[in-house]
C-alpha cells in the first residue's frame, strides 16, 4: 500500500492546465471584440484624418529638412511661390479659353438678316447679352451679303467680314473691326457681353443699313486681317 501511495502524483506536482494556441487566440479575440473594450476608440473618419495629418506632418518634416534654413526656409520658399503666382495673375489676368481653330460662320440652316435680328432682340429681352451680341453680328454679316456687299461664303470669320466690308463702307471701318473684336472676345475669349456693347452693335447694324456703299468692284474674298475663329 505504501508503495502504491508513493507512486500517486501529488497535487503540488501536477502540471498546469494548458489550452492549445489557436483556441486560446480565438477566445482572446472574442473577448476583445466586445463593445466595452472599444467605447473610447476613434471613429473610422477620425482614424483616416489622423493618418492624413501624420502624412502631412511627415511631408513637411522631410521638406523642412531638405530646404535651406529648415522650417523658416520652407516658409520663405512657400511665400515666394505665392508671390510669383499673384504677380502672374496680376500681369496676365484670368486665363481665357484658347480660340477655336476653324469653324463655320453660320450654322447649318441659313437664316436671313431679319431672322438674326429677331433672335438677337429676343435674347436681349431676356438679358442674354452674349447670345444677343452674337446674333446681331450675324445679322450684320448676313445683311451685307443680302446687299451683295459681301459674297456669301461659308467659313468667313468676323475679322474677315469686317475687313471685306470696310472696302465698300470705309466710313465704318473702325466700328466694324471693333464689332469683330467684341464678337471674338465673347465667342472665343471667354468674355461676357454687356448691354452697352450690344447696343453699340445694334446701332452699327442700323447705320450700315442706311449707308451707301463705295462700289469699287466685286467684293474681295481674301482677308488682310488675321483672325482666330469663325463666327458660329
């Protein structure tokens, strides 16, 4: 009996109870996933913002280390870039859209000068001065074509029309070219027409109607002016 009792394991010599690794990990994950452990965690948005500001901070730290004078040098460089940008904007103004290449003078459906004038007045009544000015310029050109002072020709530009019409109507040369420039600025340069600019063009249209041309031969189809887009 004594020998059998000696072979029995003592309570103090028993090995500790162990759990396999995978079940233990799963149990820990289940425990830690409970809401009470995450009440003070930042939201997803807050974590994203934290990452972003960490990135910005690292970026500026690297830039300040590379720039002469550290952070002060980086600030001076930034101010210099802003100053150059402001100077360029002041000198060049707001960028304008590049002028169109080649385009037709009128749309596919030919309209009379009276129709263009009617459309222009309708736009003017609604305060749409860009469209009003464009239609009035088309009325001017179509009227000159109807009077045989310009030959009907597709692809004619505002500058070309002004140059050709000036030969038959030399007294209105400056106003014709000013109207062509105004049309180009509005149509291709991104500028906005105004009521006074439209009224000046309407007055020119009426004055041309009453003017007697200086007939020196058939209208010339070539232009001595440089234009950067046709009237649409």
